[in-house]
C-alpha cells in the first residue's frame, strides 16, 4: 500500500467546528438526540458528507449515512465506519464525533487520492447513542441491527415527555430508508477510550477486543410526605433516605468487589422537593456494568434483594423499570488483529483492551464482523467538558483507521482478491 495519510487539519477543524454546535449561553455543550442543537450538528455533518462527494441517506430512526461507491458495485455489501454525534449534558467535543469525522476524513482522503475501493464505503452517524433523552442508549444502531422494532423506537417517550418519532420528524431527520437497508460486510469504529488505561501505559492505540455488559434501571421509591419538624425519626417513611441508602449500597458493594463491576446513580429527583417536607417519592437511575454476564446478573440480583429488604425496613414501596440491558460483546478477532498490525505499520504501540463504555459497535457486532480502535483520553476523563485527546493522537488514530480501510477494500482487497 502506498503511503497515504489523512488531512489532519481538516479533521481537527471539523471536530472543533462541530464542538461549537449546541453550546448554551454558559458555553456548555449539549446535543441531545433529536434536539434542535443536534439537528444543527446533523446538518453540519450532512453538509460535510456532500462536500466530500458522498451520497447522503437517512433511515426511519434518523441514522445518518454518507455513502461512496466509487467504481464499485453500488449493491455490493459496504464497509461501514462510524459512531454518533449526539452528546450527554455539558459534554466534551470528542465522544462519538471523532469517530464520525475521522471516518469521513478517511473516505474523503481515499477519494481525493483516486483510490478505487472494491466495495462501497459508508460513514454512519447513529441516532441517540448516549441514551440521555431517550432510553435505551445505542438506540439507532440497536434498531439498525434488528434488536428493536422501528415502531417501538419511534414511540419511545423521552425524559422530557417528547416522542422520538415526532422529534425526528420535527427536525427533518425521519428518513425514508428501512434501518438495515445497507448490510455491511464489516463495521469499524474509532473512538476516544474515555478511560485511563492508554494514557497510564503511554500507548497511542487500543485494539478493543470486547465491551462490557450494561444494565440500566429506573427505581421509584414511594414513602409518605410529612412535616420535617414534627415527625419523629421513628415515624418516617422517608423516600429520600431510602434512596440514599441504595446509592451507598451500590457504591460500597462495587468498591469492595475485586471485580471490574461499576455502579452509578446518575439521576435523582425527590417529590415534592421542598426543604421542610419529608420526600414522599424518590426516582433515580441505576447504571450497572461488568464485562462478565454472570457477574452482572449477580449484581442485578443483589440489588433486587436489597431493595426488597429496604422496602420493609423503611416502610416504603419500591418499584423498578428496565431501561436498557445489553450483554457483553466480543469483537471480531480478525479485525482486532488487523488493528494491531495497522498500528505496528505506523510504528504505534498498541494493546488489546475492553471497552468500559457502550458504543454503536456493540450493536453492529450483531450483524457483521466488528471491532473498535481507541485513542487515549487525557486523565481518563469523558462525559465532561474537560474531555481531551492530543491532536497528534487523534490524527494517528485516523491514520490507523485509514490503513485498515485500505487493506480491507482497496481494489483487489487482500491476497485472495476479495474485499473482505
Ligand atoms: O453509556 C455509555 O457507555 C455510552 O456513552 N452511551
Ligand atoms: Mn460514544
Ligand atoms: Mn458517551
């Protein structure tokens, strides 16, 4: 393969431009799925797709695609690269966006170098990967992979009471294509690690071989409102206190475990939420994750048992609602080895690793050979405006992706002359 590299300044420029779309008056970046700010982000990305000469396509759940067939048979199974551009609240600029824009940069660089892929190349920006407004997370890629019916996805009601289908139509991204309309021969996702491993070991590239299981629940605790000043402690049915006990139970259990299990309570609300009223209701979310499915199930069972005990001890009623549940995923060994070879060819040290975060790749692995490439996250920080990866590390990751794509799809493909 002749030496070709991406246009690093174009990639970094687009990253920073997209990173400015969706900032509020205080400069906080939030582009929740199907919101006005995400529409603006989608419009920018679709514009860059067109600028690069890619055909733009949108499916019924708003998944956005840039397609380049070159001289290849447009009906041949494509190689798909991508990630997402929706964000969490008060986000950084790299999570997801780096993968979409690096994928575009790879395709555009190949196109500009007049390379002739043996199959179409597709850049994907999947809907609602973060799952902050609509659960579950990775919703767009889950539907694309056949794991959730389109109608059920469109009927999803968000944390703000809106319906996903109506919001996609409102922002003009309720597309005509059936999710899954392009059946990829493989899917590659380049992403920031969002954890501390690569930076701690001084490595520029991670070859992601697996991704941990995710369990999301909503817990509702019903107690009894009462006067904060007149109600003796022994007579309280305090939903707020019961919720606090769950938070410490989860934290202490995960921290005491030698396993990599992680537990997070990210959202909590009290009712009536008044300084002098004992909370009658507490509603909160539980995010449990573990690379081992059996252990994750044990953690879910331990929480359920604790909630049963707590309800009796505190005189409250506790109900739970499943928001998302995905088993751990093992990525394609062949592609993982290819990441390692591509990194080595660029003189970049690399290690195999597990993804602690969820990604669209975990859904695409259901329908085609899939793997991920990680680049370091400064301080291991993500889902935080301080999220950062050094420019040279971002460009290095994009060049590894470029080399992998070329090896997979350049006319003649691999030794056996097939694209994949
Ligand atoms: O929650 C996750 O791991 C991902 O950011 N959606
Ligand atoms: Mn992400
Ligand atoms: Mn994320």
